[in-house]
């Protein structure tokens, strides 16, 4: 069994914003070195979710956990991403694909806000 | 001196997404009970940044820290929000207004991703 994580963000027309997800993937890879870690963008940039799932499978993944890297639940995380993930998973019947909750809300995000505020106060 | 925090998110057409910022403000208020905490949306919803700054001043704030609640630096956090904050601050010359970095990137966000992934693995 090879496990993969697919980080999915919104996607941007700004290259540096998209590259930030690559940096994040590298950090996750460093923390979970036994996992394949790939990225995808919901909109506006490639790879898209379909291509991201394919990249995980191409790397040998038999289990894929998709993480919507979004601050809160909304249409994108409750509807758009699940729909795309389901369609992509249907093309790989031997692969188990699961979806995590969005990044936020989470108490640790409050910690970061407090830290950011303290940093300029 | 009365200090305020203004949390600014992107804003959404979905009411529940906007309400999530109110919930977040409540959490920040609970952690920093000596601060006035107000919210604003960059786009698509009210109060906007201008109204958010005004709300802080109306609550008696003489120092306002504006936090862009965004996952990463980009046009919104590097250009749009600073420009709006500067214009709003210019209307209140006696009030000190500062801007924090965006929420992300931050190592604690990686912690949350790891936790989300572990939660379904």
C-alpha cells in the first residue's frame, strides 16, 4: 500500500500564489516522508484536481487523502472539490480516495492570528 | 489607549462563509478580552474595510491592528488591503493603524494539515 496526500487550494492567476502550494507540499513531505505528496488547484491554474489525482496514482498511490487547503467550509469544499474528486476517483477503481475537512476553522488558526497581532503590537 | 483588532477576510456571496468570520472574531475576543475586535470583508460582503476601521474607531479604538485572514501573500494582502487600510486610516489621523502579515504561510498550518490527514487515515 502506498499512501498519497493531495493538497488542493483555490488556485490563482498569480504564479507566486500557486508556487506557495508547492512549498507547502514540501513541508508536508518533510513531516510525512513515507507519503507521496502532490498538489492541485481547483481553478485558474494547473495541475487541476483531475491531474493531481492522476499524479498520485502515477506515483504508485493506492490510497489518496485529499486535503482542501481552504480557510473555511463553503461551496468549494462542500461541493466543487468533492464532485471533482469523486469523478477522478471513479477513473481509478483500485484506489481508495478520501477527503479531509478543510483547513479551517481550527483553534490553531486563532493561535496564529494572536501571534501575528502580537508581532506588530 | 484602546486597542482594536480588525480581521479582514476575502468575503463571500455565501452568508455562512461570512458568518464564519464573526465566529472567529468571537474566538479572538475570548483570547484577548482587552481588545476591541471587529471584522471586515475585502469584497462581496459588508462591512467593508472602510466600515470595519470606522467600527473600531466608533468603539473607541486609538490603535488598530488589521489582520488579513488569508492563506498566503498575494495581490489582496500586498496591494488591495494595504491600500484600503491606508485610505481609511487617513480619515482618522489620531488613530494608529498597523497591518500584520497574512495568516499563512505558517508552520502551525502544516500542523493542522497533518492533523486533518491523520483524522481520515
